[in-house]
């Protein structure tokens, strides 16, 4: 069994309390830190949008910086910069998260900003229109990028009509129908204390919890509980949706192979991550060694599995090397996957994959901001200690577990194949082998 140093996960574990209004608060003190990160995660993402609201959760994320009772449009960014801090936000299918980082003497400004925005937004019509144009430009950028467009098209085939199959950005058509009333309604439904987790991390003062309660404790829980949209369950893969996507765009040929993935808190998810690491993580992994280094059919190759709360997507991707026919790369990739499914990895090979994944987690969580974000997502979407439990399952995984996950989750029956091909190449890659 691989030894995982569980002390690494103390970085995202801390004192947790729930205020009377339902707000969950987590404190992650770090001795000697000169800055403090405040991360506020709402359990509201694009899967909580009602029919006709596609893109609304992300639209609201933009508007959170465009005016509230105490902060005029643009004031939050100006204040953050003036105090030498940083701020950012992101919207996923499952959640929306905001985070600030200030030096210790200014960190309470983040509490004031977040409590003010939780109470309500200005949603001035002119600001709504300006941000609508900003998001429409984001959509155009995705549509114009061959790889981004392919990823979205493939996700649509994997997830179908489930919200996970839609872009968080929405569509041009849906964006044009959303107004300040829709934004205000989503905010009122979901941006409530009982739907939120607040994490404060870094050089915290001893009275940090009292300061948080003073800032947020008077915020009412709200008449609406902000329950997730009813009737949204795990996505169901339907092979009848079509299994291949081909687009004649860009200057290089790129392959994207996707499969539905298990729930993040299912041990099979960890086993699948290990299978993908054996295939693609590190120069000695099977695909990297065989298809990038020794017989360079690809310029690069990678693999990943996402952790949507209700089910994810596993992907293998690669860029075809000059002079190689795309079909040959695709076939050789499948051979490596099928070999892993039928023959378990060796002990040394599996141990190397485990070390790579653990080291990557540790390195990624060096910054305080990453620790705060992970802790917020653990409490909002999963459970405290989720990362620790996942890596304990990783440490306990056997070669048979990894081969079994590969056979179960990377099978031809659930495979969706996407190709982004140069416009000069014939549309189908179902042709010959190496091109000369």
C-alpha cells in the first residue's frame, strides 16, 4: 500500500461552524502568513438554472462586481487594487465561488464586500447590458477556438440534455433573453446563507470567527431555501446520441476521446484517475512513452477526469504529429487503453502513478488561495475531509482496481470521439494509416 502523508490534507481542514442563519464558516489559520484569503462558495451553478435561464448563473457572477448598496459599479475592483489585493470568481455547473486575498490588515474588507453583495445587488440596466456584451464576446471566443468548441460539442454528446451538457456561458439566444429581473430572482433564490460556505485562510486573528459572525450573522436565512432545481439527477449516457464529432477547423489535427465518469465520491473515480495516470501522466506513462517519445505519432497527449457533483467525464486528448494520419493515432491510443483493461499495471508502474497524483495535489495546494478554494468546494459539494478520503482510497488501490476501472469506464461502448481537423483534410478520419 502506498503511504500517503495525511498531514498534507491538514491544509484544507480547519475549524468549522454553522451560524444561526445557516452560513457554514471554515477557518484555516496558517502561522506566519502575511495575507488572508476569503472564499465564498454558493451551491448554485448552471445546473440550478430553470428552463430558459441558460447562462444565468455565470451572468450573475459578472454582475456581482457591478454594484451593490455600498459599492458602486467598478468600486470592488478599484478597492481591491488600491489595497494591493486580488479577487477572482468562477462559475461551474455545480457552484459559483468568489475569492479575495488581502494583507492581514485589510482582510475584513472582503467580509464587508461579500455580506453587502449577499444582501442584494444594484443590477442597473446599463450595467446589465454592458456585461451581456462582455459574455457574448466570451461565447464568440469559445466558438472561434477549435479546441474549446470541440470540447463543448463532445460534452454535449456525453451528457445530452442534462445541464452538464450545456455551456456554463449559455448561448447567444439565451443571453439575449435574460434581464435584471431574472438575475435578481436567481440571486434571491440561491445567494442565501444556507446555500453558502465561507472559508477564511491565512494569517487569521484569534477573533476571526467573531468578526465573520458580526459581518454575516444578521443576514436572514431568507424565506426561500434556495433548494437545487428539482428533478436533476445524475446524467445517463445514451449511445444513440451519436458517438463521433468531426470539425474542419484550425491548423492542426487534435483528438478528444471522452467517456462518462463515476461520481467523485465513488472509489471507482479514484481508480479511474489512476488508470488515466498510468496511461498519460509523466514521460514513462504508456501513451507518452509509446506515442509521443518512442514512435512520435503525437506531439503531446494528456488525460483528465472532471469531478462534477452528479457525475463526470473522462478524457484522453492528443495532437497529431506532422505526417501522421489521424486514424492511426486513434487506433494506437485504443490499443493502449484496451491493454490496460485486460492486463493490470505492474506494482512499480502503479506506485509511480500514485506518487505523481499525490505530488501534484501537494504542489497545487501550496498557495493559500488554492487551499481556501478546495476547502470551500469540499464543504459545499461533498463533505469535510473529501480530499483526504480520496487519497486514502488512492493509496489502497490495487492493480486489479485500476484495470477494472479502465475496463468499466473506458470501454468502446461509452466512447465519444471528437476530431478537430485542418480544413484541408478530408472530413472523415475513417481512412488509411500513416499519411506520406
